[in-house]
C-alpha cells in the first residue's frame, strides 16, 4: 500500500488510465446536471399537449390527466401575439419575433401544473371559498366633548350690577337651585314696588275692576327671572329689595365664568356656563372608505390612555352628511354615559366599530333586529313601537336605519375570500384557484369581481363558487411563472410581453393575404351567435351616448342575456380555451356594467368591453373566418355603417379633408408636433367649407350627424397642448373619418388602408388610416413606427351599392 501512494507509482497509474478517468468524469457531470434540471423542471413543461386537443372543464380529472400524459406534436406561438399558432418554429408574421413553444394548459389559458414537491418548495397555501358572516372593524380616533344638549347658560334677565358672585372660579360643582349671583337692579326694584302697590290697592278696593293688577305684576317679575318662592317672599315682606339672588337652573360643572364682581350687565349678558358631565359626546373621524359599515345606533367601544385596558361604550347618534374635503373624513358623534364622572372632556380616545356584514354588503346587528329605536336618542331602544322617553318623538324600526335581521338561509350569507387571496387590479382582481381531481397540483387564474372589503376578507360578487380552494400564499409566484410563459396574468392580462417591445424592422401582413396558420375552424352556429352578441354590444355603446344610466344598465343586462345564450360545446382545443377566457371577462363586464352607479363607471366598463371584444375577435380569427366562410351572414351588415349615396362633387370635396388627415398622420409618425398642429388647422379650415345644404333630407340628416361629431373632435384637437394630447384626439379623429369613409365614400384617387396598433394607449389599441400599406404608426412615432397587427384595404374610388356586402371590404366598427 505504501508503494502505491509513492509519487512515481501514482503518476504512472494516472498516465495509464487517464482516458478512462476523463470519460467517467464527463458521464458523472452529465448525469448530475440531468438530475438537477429534472428536479427544477415544472410539471407543466414536462409533457406538452397540443392546443387543439380535446378540452373539457378544468375540474374534470380525466381531461387534465389525459392532457398531461398523452404525447402530441409541439405547437409554437408568438409571445406578443398569442393568436399566432403553427407547427414549426419560425418568425411571427406580425412582429418578426422568434416563436416559442406552446406550454400545455390544463383547462384554460391561465393554468399552471407543477409537481407536489415544487408546491411544497414554493410554500403555496390554499383555503376554501366559503359563505359566512364576516366582521368589518372600523378603527377611528377622536376625543370627548361636552354634550351640547346638556349645557346651561346663566344670563342676566334684567340690567343691573353684580355685587357678589357666589361661584368665583370655574370647575365648581353646582346643583340645581344653588345660589349663584347677588345682583342690584333698579328695574327689579321698580317691578317689586308695582307688585306691592297692586296688593295694597286690591285690599283697599276689592271691587275696583275686572283687571287683575296683582297677577300682572307677578308675571312681570317671573319674566325678569324671579322664582315663585322669591315672589311670595316679596308679598309677605311687604317691601321691595334693591338686590336679588339668581339661582342655578341645572346641576353640573361651571366651565365658564364670564363676569367679575362689580361688573355692570345688560339683558342677555352671559355670566356662567354650566355643563352636565353625566353624559358626554364622543367626536370621531371616519374615513370615507369606512362609511359603508357605519350606521346610526351602532354600538361603539373605545379606550383612553387614562384607563388602559378598560373598555367604554356608546352609541352613534349622528353621522355628518358632509365630507371634509381636506381630510377626506366624516364626523361621527357618539352618545356616552358618564354617570361615574371618570371620563373628561378633551380626552383622546381610540374607538372601534364592529359591523357584521351580510349578503350584498349590508350591516347585520342581531341586537337591533326587530327593535324600535329613537331617531334622536339612540340609547332609547324598545321591543315595540312607542315614544322616546327623552324627546317624545315616535320610535322607528331599526331596519329603517340600514340594519338587517339575521338571515337563516346559508345561501344568503356573503361569499368571501381572504384579502391575501386577491391580486387587486382596480375594481377587479385575479385569484388563483387550485383545481380538484387532478393528478398533479394544478392552478387556474380567475378574473373576479369583488365587493367591499370587510376586515380581513373581500366579498365576492362574481367569478368564484363556494368550496373552491383559492391560493392565499404563493399567488404572486404563480402569477410570475405564468407571465414567463406569456399567459394572461395580473401584470399582462392579455398575455404576451409588455408594452415596451419594439415592433419595427419586420414586414407587416398585407391585406388580402392571410397565412393558413392564422385561420381557425369554428362552428357556423357559434360564429353566428358571436356576431349577434357583437351587434348587442354595439347597442350598449349607442346607449352610452345618451348619457342615460338606466338605459345603459338595461343594455348591459341585454348583453349579458345574449352572452349566456352562446353555445360553445362544439369548440375544442385552443378555441375552447380562448372562449372560456373571454367568456369570463365579458361576463364581468356585463355584471359590472349592469350595476354601474354612474356614467363614469359605465364609460370605463364600456371601454373594457370594447377591448375584450376586439381581443376575442383577434384570438378566434373571426375577421378571417367571416371573410372566407361566413360572408353570407345576415348579421354582418349590423356591424357596418349604412352607405349613403352623396353627389360626386361633394365626394371630391370630402377627399380634401382626408388629404389633411394624411398630412397630420405623417407629422405624428415623424414626432413633429408643429407640423401636426398646422395640418390640424388646415384640416379644420377645409372641413369648415363643406356644406350639405343641397342634399336630400336623408342625406342632410346623415351628414349633419357625422359632421357634428367631427367638428367637436377638431375643436378639441386644436386645443390639445402637447403631442400626447394630440395623439389622443387623433385616435378619435381616425375612428370618425373611418366611419365617414365607409358611409360617404369620399372620391380619393387611391385606396385607403386601415391599420391597427394593439399596444397604443396602454394596451387599449387604436386605429388609423393611411394611403399605403407600409405601417407608419402615428401613436408611437419613431419608437415603434412599424407596430401594426392589422392592415386592411378599403376601396373608395368607385361608388358602391348600399346593399352590397363585399367581404373584402368589411371592417370592424370603431367607436
């Protein structure tokens, strides 16, 4: 053994077996790397499934298991344009990006499959969606104050001099009837003499007349502030006194001493202020977001620094109807019983209101269910009708003040999820649900509508079902992984990359030629139903222009009913997943729109609806399908403006307006604000010269309608202060001129091309018109000059029959 470790022997052994050692080392390194890669690979990437395979409900264990085990050919897509699907790798025909492999989806576009050990590693936790009452705790701060209804002011009822103040400092406890002031008054002396003389005259002349001079003198002294006892003493004494004593009208603490001994006072001058501290007011500040959980008559608990750990109670007696514009808070007043006198005005307190939340976000208070309460004094609560013991007002039912009784039906309880389960994106949120019945942990993203937040829970309005398990820890990790896979997520709701990608440098698809990879085979009945739904959606936008919120809500309800009538049972594979995704989004639009509280909310929802419908048509290739296999559908003219035949001379004049528009488009594509503003001014001047006075009545009505909208857009365009505002108005101008081109057919010397940029205005998308098919994006300019996912030729040179429906000229409506 010693010889083997000899240096020369060791070197000879290594030299002899050096090739075997190298080979063994390479094999070991390869195997280690393979094992390590396998341990990190998500289960969703291990067994790809085709997007056109059989597709069922995500809750179906058989479907998910089959999709994860059945081998199939690999598909490729574009991260920026997921509607592109082909069997081989290559370049995206729209943006020229490299296509990436399609990741398998177990049930939808937002699903992620992983191995159990990966779930444990990511510490993903789930809880069931449940129906139950939740408590919203409203925390507020404030301070104690005097009860204004229990303040008494001792004033001078007659002019005079304060010769003595029996209470000569503030803070003194007084009881009702205690003497307060010794006062000299000439007027009181005269009034006493009148009473004495009236009594003497009555005794001497018992039958002198019907006028009771004695009673009149007594009433005068009462009005000057003397008590009945003092008046009797004057009558018994038989002579007037030049001084009188003023007594305390109520019990309490003297909180103000406003005069000094020897002061001369006039009628109405205040001398003391006395406060009854057995009842106090607690003034609190409530944020406007907490107002849904605050009701008149609710019990409030609070603590003070003076008595740590001790809880005091009161009831809300007033909620200020006006919001403070600076602090964004509302004053809430609470009646507090302070019989012990331990609480002091100006004490700082921390208060809590615990509101039990019922279905629909209503407040539930079992203690007040079926009770009758005073509308002025909430501490007066009775089992039946009656009158307030303090003010005498009739009692009212607690339900009339916003409370509800306990609900016995479990289905009436609110559907709630923990706050940590929701990735909030505004009025909506993304929630990840763990699907049941799968062989491996599978998570699906849902766009849901949330109600108000109640404590640590959100009330769910739509999108989840009782019993489903939602992710409360690890949802950001799932969202990030789906974003890497170019699937719809919280940050990228339409899937694909972000908004900063440069689409320039690649050729654009020409009109009239469509790759075979961009056409989907859809059932005719399904396409017909979708087009009927699009016609109803256009009615929603028409109602929006009326500014009638009730009409808009009704239109959304009609759209929701039409959406529910669409049958997609025959869809399979990728079209089925796309439809399931947009059915979720459109359902949320319909519900939120049908419940819109105001026009601003309705406009926002209509914008979301328009965006989702455009994306749906792009994803399902409804444009290409309609141009090839569905050209004879009767529903198509409903989404195209009716053509109005105008005289050729006017169509030639109208062409000059489009010449100014094209000049403005070129200036914006070149990022030249000055040239764009000059072109806008020239366009406005040209448009002002057009007149439809020589038209027929139907022609004049159509022209006045469109020209009025165009005039409003041009006015706003000329007032735009910067290039961003000009581009915003230019998008409206483009939509308007596109509609007018389809309706009036200006006599241009060339065809017009409609182009669409899906990334303009933060992903909402925008359309513009050009004289050629070489994209020159006016919304991004030099940043993304070639960005366009749609180029459509519009033939305008020849007159067209209004009844014709040439599929090659059909264009989606733009509002």
